[in-house]
C-alpha cells in the first residue's frame, strides 16, 4: 500500500472496534453503524490508492465522509451516555485521518 495513512486507518479501525464493543452493550444499531463507517474508511482508502485521479478523489471523498461518520458515532454515543471519555490519542488519530483524507480530496480536485 503506497499511502502511509492506510496504516493509521488500520490503527483507527482497531480503536473503533473497541469503542463499538462498548457501544454495543447499550445500542447495537449505533455500534453496527460505527463498524460499517469504519470499514468504509479503510476500504475506500485502499481502493483510492489504486485508482486514477478522478476515481481516486471519489474514493477518498467517500472515505473522508465515513471518517467523519465514525467521529459522529462516537460523539453521539458520548452524548447518549453509552460511553465515557475517549482517549485523546484515539481522537487525535481520527482527526489525523480526516485531515489527511481532506488534503487528498483537495489535491485530486485541483488536479482534475
């Protein structure tokens, strides 16, 4: 995999798995949504790395939306008191993935 961010995405998936397990005790639908969004981040990031410019941007854009959805699932779970505080390193990793995917989307939008 050419993209260094892919390794970070996989670490984020591990983080998300643990959070989804906690959420599932209170809301299986939200846990399922979090898992689907996380899978989308990883799969679309990997697919984007192997595509050409226009399709690359589309895949990264989908991955970006899904990464934001992962974060929203966590925020909703906290707001509904399903989970407590999330480790700052986990949130920093999610923010890093979102920022990197955002830069990739912007880069390929300009190149198209």
